[in-house]
């Protein structure tokens, strides 16, 4: 398709967008009385209008039924989390039995490392990407120290090449081979939070497993954004948050995938609690832990139902639309955004650089040579919500559920003015 940098062309794309009606189903903030252009769905997705009713349902059940809501609410609380497994399994490409929802992301990655990072004298190293999301770095360091190991000897960070902004798959594979039988765990972000790169998860998973390591994924920036086939790729485990592309609210609950080969086993080390023991016998209050025969065995506490309600509301929308339709719009809108950026760069000779490689989801990270922080502030003041990452990067993620093509055009006009005026 040949794009044009005009309002008419952008409106035409909106007119033929099969997801256009979903934009009306989200709450948008306003700045100076005008609805914002929202580029930070990769940080906190917008609130779907239907979410409040899901939360109110729990509040009403709590008012009317109190403790009886656990078993007699329309959606009983004691197994409320099970409702999320089937729709989530489609989003991440897994079996429903391989999915559970609990806690928050870093907590879950820690819990998963209890099961899947079991260093021995010979096999103890962890491989990740350099400058992984800071919470992951702190998690690795603390896990390594917990096992009495030395961080610098244990953590293997794959670097980008000098002068390049992305990781090469061949460098990751070479590092996996080099560490070989010392490698205990490969754990990367499926999509890097900074440059928006989508890693070749299938190939990396295969390579990690070929040398005998466990392979897991932090899918915070991947879930609801890119195609995932965790089961088919044979990944051992994964976890993700629900507040970015999953639109489930600030700090909300985390999804977990655990390959079915680990289910129902009593020999896997795991930090356990009563929600992981079999439903049928849970309330007999017996001392013996009898694991659920699915990913729910990793559940620790009873489910935070008020937090799960927005997640369920959001998953209903993913069910309606499906990942293929979201991905089709994602590709069109991000390509259009890239075109607009290049047009503006040409028109005003602004000298910025898109550092996201072609393996991408909906995020474009733009390195601003020069204008930097003042331009970012100008955009925010003029109703463009984006985010700033040191030293000079803004991240633009047009979420396909609610961003319009006209937003991209309008953004381009504001950017052009901003470059001229700052
Ligand atoms: C890639 C990645 N990992 C981990 C986290 C931490 O998530 P949480 O605060 O829910 O533990 C984030 C948060 O944005 C993230 O983007």
C-alpha cells in the first residue's frame, strides 16, 4: 500500500479498519479539553468501558453475599481465576491447563525460578539480554545470591554489537552454544522493553533446550502484542503482566504458563500454598499438599478477585477480536506511523532515528539526536502521551485496539511543529 501523509488518507484507513468500533469502547484521558493521542499502551493500557461493570459485579456480590460469594456468586470467587485460563491460552498459544493467573510479574518470575533454576556445581549459569528490564536484573542478581553464587560468574548477558541498537539472533545462539553444559536457564524478555525488538523465541527456545537448559520468557511486552506459540515452541515457562497491552489496570495480576510436562508432579521444587492443592480436598484442611494437575499447582494464595475482574473484562475483548485481527491492524498502523515519522524527518530535517529493528510488534523507539527532552515535553503538553527513556529515546506504541490512523497523522503534525518550535 502506498501511504500518504494527509488527514483524508488517514481517515480512509480508519473507515476500512475492522477494529475501528473498539476505539469507542475505551476511556481516553483529555489534555486541555482534547482527547489525547495515546502511545503508552506498552506501559499502561487504557481502561475498557466494560471493566467497571465487572468490578461492580464483585462489589455487589460482596455486599449481598459476603463470605457466601466464594461459592454462591454468579461467578464464584473460589475458582474465579479459572475463567481466565481459556481465553489467555489463545493469546499466548498454550493449552488452558498450562495457564494460571496470580500475583504480579516479578513475584511470579521468582516463583518460577524456584522451580526452574536449580543450579548444580556444573550447570548454574543464567543467560539473558544485556540491560534486561531492571526488575529482571534485580531478580537474577538476588536469585543468584540466594543460591550462594557469584553474579559476575553466573549471569551471562548477550550484548548488542558496537554501533548497533538490536540483538542478533546468531549472537544469542552462539552464546548459548558457548556456555553449553554450564547453562541452567535461558530467560529473556520476548519483546525488549527499550528498543521494541521481538526476539526469535522459537529458535532461541530450541537452542537453549538443545544444550540442556530450561527456557523461560518474560512476556510483559509481548502478550497481546505479538504472536505467541508457547506450547508449540516447547518453552518451559513464561510469565507476563496484564496492565500493558492487556488493558487490565495498574499493577494488575500476572499470567503464567507452565508446560504440561511439569504438571501433577510432586518432585518439582516449588513454593506452595493452599490454592495450589487439589480443589476437591482443599477445604478438608489436610496437612498433605496434593497438587492440582495443571498450572494452578503453582498458585499460592486465594485469588485476588477484585483484581481479576478487569482482566476478565479485557480477555472478553480479546476473545471477540482475536490476535490475528489485532496483529493485522498492528502491522498497518505501525507501518503508517513509521511512514509519518520518515516524512516529518524529511520535511524538517530533524535527524532522529528509529532504533527498533524490523522484528517488531507495535512499538517504535525513536532516538532523538539533539531535540530530546524539550521535544518530549512539547508533545506531552500538546496532547501526545508518550514516554521518555534515558538517554534520548521516546517510545511510541499505537495499540491496535484503540489507536486510530488519524491519531498517527495528527501526531505527525504536532511533531513537526514541535521540532520547529523547540
Ligand atoms: C519486561 C518487564 N519485566 C518486568 C516488569 C516488572 O513488572 P511487575 O512490576 O509487575 O513485577 C516489567 C514492568 O513494566 C517489564 O516491562
